[in-house]
């Protein structure tokens, strides 16, 4: 079912910017914030949470999506990702595959930075061929 409700990007951008403040990034010093608008109308935020093992690091986008799914918020309708690079950073492959799990390929992904630069993609442009399990 197509959802025609408009996305309030201003709210999502502010939420992603605020979430980024809580990034735990003592190793990379690269802070990321994400805000996902969910099917139930709620906004779920996340920040990257690093670990001294490096490999256990959680990306901001996956924190935002997992938090939403774990409280039953449904699928994602839009996501904004805040960094302070120019151009704004593109989500990693793990995060794109996670988006594919919880949203359609037409998910709008807005990449933003603190300066206000914005680049909007559909998930299908960033991850044209997500992994799919073979049909049983
Ligand atoms: N990071 C994210 O939060 N999202 C991404 O899509 C890519 C990378 C984080 C992980 C790590 O804490 C830091 O950025 C540098 O890789």
C-alpha cells in the first residue's frame, strides 16, 4: 500500500542532528546521527555506538531502525542521516541492507550535514540489488 502522507524533513533533520550529539565515537571521532520516520508516525533516532573491539560498532542508521522495530513501529517511510562531511556521508552496506529489510526500495534516504547540504536518494539507487533469500 502506498503511503501518500508527506514527510516532514525538517523534523527528521533536527532529530538526526540531535541524535548525533549522543554518538559514542572515541575511536573514529566520526559522529553520525540518524532519524527514521516509521509507518506508525513515530520517529526513531540513533547514533553510532563504537566499541574498543571496533568490530562491535553499531552504526547510527541500524540503531535507529532496530530501536523502532523492537517497539513495533512497523516499517520505515523515510530516513535522514546527519554527518559533518561534505558531501554528506553515504550509509555503509550493512545499513543499506538493514534499510532493505525494513523498508521498500523506494525509501527516501536524505543525507545531510551540519552546514545544511542535502542529497536525497532512493534506497534503490544506493543499494540496487539487496541480498534476497531464495524463495522456498
Ligand atoms: N558509521 C555509521 O554510523 N553509519 C554508517 O553508515 C557508516 C559508518 C559509523 C561507524 C563508526 O562509528 C564511524 O561511523 C566510522 O566508521
